[in-house]
C-alpha cells in the first residue's frame, strides 16, 4: 500500500546517503577546552580510519578467486536493516566466523576475532528472544534457518523502541506502520475493489438475468443459472445456449457511484498514513501545496525532530553492537579504549543549493572565520583545497592591509604614508614603486 512508500521515504530521510563512525571523548572536561578536545580527536583519527577499513573490507566482497560469491555492500545492509526495523519493529544482522573464508585485514594484519560473514536476516524469520533473568538484558534470539540460538554478541539487533506501549513487546519493537493499519485497509479496499468495480460497472453496466423457471425442477434451475454465469463476461458479447429456456431477459441496474467522494476518502487515508509518522505531507503527496521555501522549512523541522530522535536510537545501537566491538578488538589493551568511544553520524541530504551554501558561509564567516578545509566540507567540494589560489589570497590580504587608495591620473595610487605606491601597467599588471625624495 501507500504506507510502504511512506516508510521508504522515512528511511531515506534517516539515512539519505551513508553512516560513518565518529570519535568521541569519554570525559571531555579532563582534556581542556573545546579546541584542545577537538585537536585530540583529530590527532587520533587513525582509529576511525581503521574502523572504516573494516567496513570497506565488508563492502569489497565481489567475486574473487579465493571467494567466488558476491555479497551486498555494508552500507546497503545498514539501509535495509533500518527500513526493515521501521516496517516490522526489529531486524538483525548475524555475525559469523568461518575459518575457510578470508579474514578481515586492517593495515596488513588479519583479525580472526572480527566476524567475516554478516548475514542480514528478514524479520519474519526472527523468533523469540531470551532475557537475562537478573538484569533483563537481551541474551540472544531464536531464529529460523540458522542455528537454534544466536547470542547477543553474535548479532546486530536493531529494535525500534525497546519498550513500546504494546503488552509483551519488550525488545520486540514497534512497527512504524502499526498505527496505520485501519487507514491502510480502507486505502487498499478502495484501490483493489471499489475502483475496479466502478470501472467494470461504468464500462459494461450492471444488471440481473431473469428467466421463467416455471416447469423446471431445482436441479435444472441450478444448471441454467450455472450456464448463464459461466457464459457471461462483463464487457464482452455473451452467447447463452440452453435447451428449453424461455422468457429469458436482462434488466439493467442503474448505479450512481459517488466517485468524487471515493477519491476524497482515498486522499484522506493517505494524509492519515503520512501524518501518523510526523512527516510533512507535501514531501511525497500534494507537492504543489508548498513552494521551495516552505518545503525546505518543513523538511528541516521534520529532520530536527522525528528523524533526529530515530537517528539517535539507531546510531547508538549500531555503534554499540558493530563499531565498539571492532574498536575493542583492534585496540585491545591500549589506552585509546579508556579515552575514546565510537558514535555514529549520518551524512545529511543536500537541502541547500550551492548559491545558498555560499551565502550562508559568507554570513557565518563574518561572525567566526572558518578554515578552508571546513568550507570545502560545507560546500561538498572534495577538490576545494586543490583549487585555492594562494597567490590571489595573499594579494587580497596585502590590498586589505594597505587600505583604500585614491588613484592618480595614470591609474597609479597616490603615495601612501610610507612613500610606496602601486603602478598599473597597460596589460593589467601591477608593480610597487618606492617614492624617492
């Protein structure tokens, strides 16, 4: 139904591009001010590089000589995991270790403790869970088509709302579309039945077959009715042949279908399905109701509220069950484990045009100057640093330091207080000249 489109759009807003690990300090205040903290994080970005190497290893799983089978890139598995857990309330990726398969390699070193097979499980195959009787922490899950029991450390278990309002749903999650069951049923009935009935009746009409059954016994009557039903198709020429049938007639029935009212009901059901998720309606239905300015405002509000909450929950679960275990293996018995932890960030969708980005950055730079690297990231230009003209920037700074100057009759500036002025040649070139007494 249309609810599937709504959930797909929800997933696209949560993870429009990719997700990535980021480094966080466990006790930020112990490491000075914000600049000192940021520098410490930047100096240890090799941790993130190593974790991304693991992710890249999973994503480079095309057919090879040592492993002829093809796998799905990890980011696509994450995206499918997110959408499935929204649809069904939960989903999982199972971790497995196989000695006969290639092992994860980071900086030339093999790590057999890191799983070398990640299996995306469909929620329909996920069974009952098992909780620790003392703490009620998740101990694992029973699953079909797999070993009888999957321990919690051998899977990434993504759940939408650990404790939902439903009774007995602890750790089973809550499906986003669950509140839309009633409007979905009405919507599907309109499309699957009402519209089709209207099309048939408006094209070929509706009516009733009438025949005189006087003199026929019940068995013959049934045969006549069966013959009529089997011989007639709406919209087609029908030939009905039955011996001794008499006084046969067809009476047309006038149908006054309120198709406009049906369309309004359909639109109302769509609005309910979208509204339940908190998503602005104009994003996927009724786009003409908003211009670009109002549309962007609604998207930003939606991302900062509904989407941000889900990102926090999803990011914490993926970080704690995927990135943190790998971090502990890669940096076992090292001080980095005591200083840092891993979080997850989602790459944002492009809501601004390049011109809008430049305008915003110019306004922000007036308040607080940015490094060129940050400007390049904000513009989404990977080659920004390579295209910077250092000479032009240096010349601009020199002109700003000299301040405004009045031009002489031949294009040269009037002497400054230091007796230095600039002469402009016919080709546009400039030269500094020192005035002599």
